[in-house]
């Protein structure tokens, strides 16, 4: 009979030695939003730097993607590694050994917050390739060209700091929610406000064998209901390319270490926050598309190539369109708006399981033929207003269904890029916890 830790390992999980700044460090300056936000807004990061000043901060340990195209990125990477080494050398951290963290995040939108469980995921159980049937899986297509620059940042870093959020489909709320219900019995690790309108963040230490066993039992029950030939237990929410980078780095490390270190080497694992897709505080918002330089008839003709049956109806306004594309229907539905009118598209026997997948085929074809260009837009109203301009066409997608999300990943392998967003930019995960990923780092 396997013990509790063996059961967790069989589920792709490992406990972590989690590093947190010691008492006296201002956590509101320490914690910074995920580096893949505000990619076109350097002023956000400049304001963050002004707020942090010379205080210890994860801002010194990350590479905001807004700066990825700047000259001499290697100098920034060297500075990141130097700050990590300095923080470790000067004993900035307390270590919470052999544990998980129960984490709670509130935002202005979700004041009751969302819950998560900070764990280590086994990268041996993760495969981001198209058609993967691994336990841990990408939800959107992984762009391989985005991995090398991220590897340059991670490969010599003595620590990792996670902004990765991974989803579980726990309709019975059996994994994370029981821990939230008993949080008063757990030791609190921290509680802080977050900079730049980020809300608040708190965490409790989960380190008892009783809690580990309960987590294992709940996940095992979910696992028993999965197809053993296609057992998707963990689906990427945010940070897919960061996890892919960790996987790529581990594949390199594997070639350099003795066989007896393969099971325990820290680089084999990545620290992530597990979240239940059914948490009411977890926002799932569609990302819409706007085509530029497009004619309605051109768009319509491409859509008709991607379904056996297409019916198009004119709709009076955005509110009516929103209602129609989100109600239950035998058809695959999405909305379209140009300068003249709103349209409801109804598709039967489409090329993909969801509208976003079908539309990606349409958009790729239009781009290849140079018949349009595209941008990806948050918010229906902004999208519709752009579609109303001469020569534009707004594609308005239905809400992302939590009930069919995992099923869609299994059927379609991965969603098209930019299908959904888990909240607005300042609602993304903030860097807080760290862990060592290089054995000799002391």
C-alpha cells in the first residue's frame, strides 16, 4: 500500500520547500504581478519600480515581457541572477519545509476572492506537444519560438518564482475547498495588500499527513473518472510558456545528472498554483477578435468553408447578440459586427469543437491570403466599437464554458491562442513564494 507521499507522486505532485521573505520585509513591495502582463505598457513597470525603490522585491527577480525586445537582454538576466544570489546569501528568506500553501486572492472584481493550492508539479508528467495525452497538459497551442528567450532567463537562475496557474475540474469542490473551510486551524504564512490595485493575498501552511492524504484521496477520485487513455487531470490556466520553459530546462538538466538524482532533483518540478475551475472567484472571459481590411462577404465565404451548414441572422444590438450566442443551441454560435449591422452566425458540423477553434481556421486562412489582419481584444463593447469602423469586422465569441472546458481540450487537443483570459491584467497571479531549483544554491 503506497504511503501518502507516494500517492501524491503518482498524481504528479510533490511537496515543496517554500521560501518567503522574513518578517520585516514589506510584502506589498515584494509581490509583483506576472511578467507577461502590461507587455505594451512600460509605464506600469516604471511606476512599480518607483514604488519599490530599493526595497527587496520580486521586481528584481523577473524579466517583464515589456522589455524582452530591448537591447542587451543578457545584462538584465545577469542582474536577475545576481539579485537572487544576493537574497539567498544574505538570508532574506524563511523556509517552510515539505508543504503546500493554501492561497487566497481577492480583487476589486471578486471581493470574496479565489482559492488556490501551491504545489510542485512533476514535469515528467507534462507534455505540451500537439496531441498530447499526458496528465498535465497545455490548453492553448505552445509557440515554440517563445521558449528560448525564457530559457535564457531560467537556465542559470538559482530560484524560481511562479506565476503559473493550473486548473483542476473539481465539480464536487473536494480538493481545495475543504482546506479553505478549515483555514482557521492552519498556520498563516502571510497576509498582504498588493500594489497597483491588485487586491490582497494571503496563505496558510498545509503540512500535515492528514491533509496530504485528503488531497490525494480527492484527486484520486477525480482521476478514476478520467479516460485512462487520455487522462487530463491538470490543464494550464495561465503561464503555459513558463511551464514549457521549465520542462525544456529539465530536459537539458536530465542529460547532466546521475541516474540516482532523476527522481529528486529540484529542476524536475515546477511550483504552480492549482485552482478549481469551478471556483466562483475564477473569471473566465473570452478574448474576442477584430479583423481589419475585411469585407463581410469575404469573411462569410471563409466561414462557409469550415462548416457543412451556416445560417446568418441579423440582430438588433449587442445585448441581444450576447444573449443569443450564450444560450444553449444545437448550433455552434458566434457574433459579428461591421459598420452596418450585428450578425449571429449559426454553424453545424464545424471543423472544431468550439467557435474559437473554427474561427482560428478562418482567420489563419484570411491572413495567409493577405485578405485581413487581426487583433485580439478584451471586452465585448470595445470589440463591437472597433467593428463599427469602416473596413473592420468584430468577431464576438461566446463565454467560455467551465463545464465543457476539459472536454474541449481532450477533443481538440488545445484551444487556439488567446481563446480565454482568467481575469484582467491586475487580477493575474502576483509573485510571492520562491524555491531553489539549483542543487548547489545555498
